């Protein structure tokens, strides 16, 4: 491992269609240095990492390896040059052994047959170098997440990685497993590997990185040695922009009557002891990092996951074991996974629109006329723009799909709606429309929970915000306390006020 | 933007072809049949073809729902043989007590319906509640029923009492206005099936479950109940088909219903239902059944091609149908 390489992004821009997600990014990964890339969800971190590792090409600007411009046509080419990306969700074949995974696609042959002895010895050597005790013959599905991470790194090393890019490597690790990873990162650094990682855990960034780049909305907003930043300064750089005009102004006062009371909701493995009250006509925001259990808690509440807890709707105790029961009780959940769980992409708008409320349209047989009328109304009410009425939903744009999804849920006439990620992957104009729909619903007396990864969105929409962290409610902010700074601090476990952190 | 504009028109064109394809094939077969043999269009031959296709047809209507909901049932042929055997055994056993006559026929019918419902329920239970692959479950039950009927018949044939045969014969051979009962029942099952698929919530739910069961679940559809019901309905229809079948020969043997499952599945696929689920067409299945039995009939009536090539020709048709189906998928 005497060779070392430096990877540089120079004035890199990237657009997806009309949307530019990266603006003139400059950063350099130096041999023997750990570089942390931080930013909110959607700031452009993933895109930047994909460009570095050959999964995407920049629209403008250059990727340089040791000062020489390179063009990776694919991730394989990048790997051949020693640049390897480790995905957040592991890229391992569960049923194969550690050794088989490490040499997958690069098997060593001797004559017609595989040279198993050599590959096992080599695997042992790589794992020893990482101080990892796992057996080369163990099946990957039987080993821990930390070991899987090590196998990924060993795989990268077997490809002679000189630049290692890790997407949130500690997201799936426990603290102790993360410690092991950090030790190995130190070791690789000492060997001259250039390392980049992303993380939402600022304490971790402070501890193991040498240099930091902060992205916000696709721009580099801060860059420097880690010693120049404290955690507050990092959080400050990540958030903060003016989008006040995006959100409608609250027009109707919230009633004091509770619509939904949740006490001690437990969703095994994801969330515990969730308690809150939602008032009639209120918009309650739920914020927190991805993986903090927000979605799972809401799915548990609406019977989509096994959960226990005390739930009251309009003061009456209810049992919600299935989405059908929740719907009958006037509670509906609108999924964050529009394409995978929200809509049938191979079906038309009519079938999708009425799927959830089909009994309302059925009297022995489905009333096609009533369905058509409902579609006409939904297209008008929610401004769904479609080339023809019988277009397949998969061919609609994301924004129009989301509008259709909202229309579909509202057909069931719920009193309480939980909207998970109302505007993920949607352009700003449609976002604004959706915010207006949400406000109109609350003005019409519906009680709404908005779950979102975007801090500004919950702040702009909600009357109150609950912040989740590691499966529990870390705190609540309302009124003037609803600032990104406070929410980020709660979500990252820093305590809402600066003084508390010190 | 261009993608959204061009896609629907192209999809519409291929849907038209997909709708017309099976009908055109059927029309061509009828013309070919009529040209090759003058007897082809005679009332006797048409009645014969339709009556014989009724068994597979009734089962295939049920199979359409199972496949539309993303499932599969390989056990229907063995199930039919087993139910036929059971029905004969029950009627023979009750004969001394009840004597030959319609009451005993109704007992036999009830046996077939109850056995079909239970068999469908068992398949559905193992697939939904126990979450075992439909292919594995029904491959297992296929072997079980086949073996049970062989055991019941002790390797030979289970025969209905001779006196009973003449009582039960009219169910297959008689009818109203010259249309035999199997054809009437097949038509009724097909019409009801078509209505349920297109116009009832159950058909819509089955298509939703087969298209994406997660979306269905998040849309408050009881996914397991829908899946279970498709297997139960199929079981019931196998019972109905058996009620039509037993009067024809008055016997059941280990070779009864062999390959019916494949013929039923083939008819469903030829009719334009997607094998991976999400879209089903009952009228298409009916056409698929007719295409398969017409090929058989034409080969039997003409001298040019050996009837032993029946399977080969059917195979080609099935593969052609799947190629057409794949075109649509690739586009979307």
C-alpha cells in the first residue's frame, strides 16, 4: 500500500432535468486524511459521493485523481482506479460467505477451478489487517452489522482502494460497533488511504474527521479543518435560509379539544413510549433524522405494524390493529413511499383514486359513473395535471402522483390524517400547492400530523413540532422556539438550548 | 416531458392489439376449422367442443382470479380427481340407505362443493397465514390429492354404481333448448366471473394485491383475505367442474384431471392475464379455453396433421401469448 492517491472535485455541477442539485463543488480528499461531508437530507451529499465514485457523471466541472482529470464511465472503472464507495445499505449477498462476497466478480482461478485456498488466506489477511475476527467462511447473513461494515471495507481493500468513500457508515451501528469502525478508520488513515464519510452525528464528525465540508442546497457553505469548528457552528452552517414565503399563514385558530391522544405507544424495535396529543384542526409536525423511528411510530399507530399503546380518538378509546380499523375510526396514514406503497404505478388514476374508499363506490357493483365524477373532482380540487385521464399513474410526475395520493386519502373522509414526507422529491411550485392543501384541510377542521425530514417544512407548516431521536420523543418545540437550530439540536441529542450543551 | 406525452399513446396501441389478439386467433381457428371439415360447424360438434371445454373453463375462471392476485394453483387437476373420487365413494356408500335418485345426487354435489371449499381453504391458509410460496404449497397439495385418489381407487378405477349412473347422466348430456348443462354452467360462471373482475370491489382488490400488495395493504385492503378468497373460490369452482365431470364417465381414476392445471393456467395466460399478477381478464380466459379445445378438435377432425401434435401446437400458442404480454411490460 505504498501508492496513495488524492481525489479532487473541481467546480462540479450536477443537474437532474431542470433541477440543479450541485453548484460548483470544490473539495479534495487527501491521502491519510479523513474528510467529513455534512449537510441536511437533500443537501446533495449523496450526489456528490456518487460523482466521486463513478455512479454519476458531473454535468459540469471535473473529477481529478492526483491532479489529472479522470472520467469514470462506471463505478467499476472508478474501483479499478482505487476509488470505492461503500453504500449505506450494504451491498453484500446475504447467502454467500464472507470470502465469496469479498471476491464476488473478482474470483481467483487456478485452471478451470476456483483457488479457494488462496482466496481464504487472502480474506484472512485482509480481515486481520482490519483487526476483524469474523471467519472467512461465515455466511454474511449470520454476522453483525459492524462485521458487515468490515467486510465491505475488506472488499474495498481487496480492490486496492486508495480512496474510500463511506455513506453514513455508523447509521446502522451501535456505539460500540462504531468505536471498532473508528479504530480501523484511524489505521487506514495511517496507511495513507484518503477517506470521506458522511454522518448526521456531529460529535462523531468532530472526533474522527480532520477536515469538514458543509453542503446546503447543493452549495459548499463552509469548509475547513475540523479544529476550526465546534458542533454548534456545524449545525449553524447546515441550516438557516429564508423560505418564509413558501408557507401559507395560519388563518383559523386551533381548537383546544383533543382529536387524537396517544399514550405510551411502543413499536417493537423502532419506537417506544411515544405519547402526544393532537388537537382538532391542528397541524402537528414530527421531525427527526431518518431512522429515528418517525415513520415506524406512525405506522404502528395506524395498524400497519405491530404496536401496543393507549390510543383515544375524540376521547374514545380505540384499538387499531389494522389499517382498516384505523380508517373506520377516521384515522388515515399517507405513506412516504409514494411509488412502493402509495400508488399502483401500472394502473390508471381512477383505480388508484378510489382504491382506499372503494366501499363508498360499491353497491354490489362498483359505480363507474361515481368513480369518474370523483376523478373529475379530484383533478380540479388538487390541480392534478395529466396528459389524459387514462394515463398510467407511473407516467405522472412525482408532484402529480403526490397530489393524486392526497386526493385518494381524502376520499375516505378521515378526521385525522398523518402525512409522511408530503413533498419528498417534488419541485418547489408543487410543494407550495401541497402546503396550501394541507392548510385548507386543517381549516376545514381536519387534524393533521406532518412527518418530515425537512426542518423548514415542519417549521413552516406546523403549529407545534415533536422531535424524535432513537425511537423516542426527544422534545417538543412550539411558537418562537420552532427554529431549525433547536430542532437539529434535539434530533442530534444536544439539548434544545446552547447553554445545556456546554 | 416527452416521455409522459409519448408513452400513453404507445401503450394504448399495444393494449388494442392485446385485446384483439386472442379474439383474432379464435376467429382464424374457426375459419380454418370450417374450411378443413364440413362437420366442424355442425351443432353436434360445437356442443361437443363446448361441453368438453367446460371443465377446464370453469376452473380457469377461478384460476384467473388466483393469478390476477399474484398467486398460482398447480393442484386443481389432482384436486378435481380427488373430489371426483370422493363424490363417487360418498354416493356409493349412501346408496343402500337413500336408493338411487336425485336426493343422492344432491348429496354428491354437496360433497363436491364442501370438499372443493376445504381444499381451496387449505391452499389459501398455507399461502397466506403460513406465508409459504404458492408454487410450493400447491405443488405439495397436487401430489397429495393425486396420491390420495390413487390410494382410494387402489391404483384402479372408482366407479359409480351402475343404477346411479343413469340418474346422474343428464347433468352432462341434457340441457335446456339443446344447450347442455355444462355449457350453461360454464357460461354462467364466466359471466359472473367477468362481472366480479370488472365491476366488483373484490376483482379490483385482487388486481391491486397482484399489482403491489404493499400498496394494497397501505390502502386498507385486507390482503390476506383477498388472497385466501381467490383460492377458496377456485376450490369451489373445481367442485362445480367435478360435478359436471362425474356424470360424463361415472368414474374417477388416477389419470383423471391430469394436466388440467397446466391447461387452465395456459388458458388464463393466452387470454391476456399477466402471470405475475395485477391484471386479469375473465373473458380472455374463456377465449383461451376455446382456442385450446378448438386446436384439439380441429386436429381430430382433419387428416393432414397428426392429433399427437396437439401438445406441440398448444405449446407454441402459449409461448406466443407470453411474448405478446412481455411487450406490454417492457414499455411500462
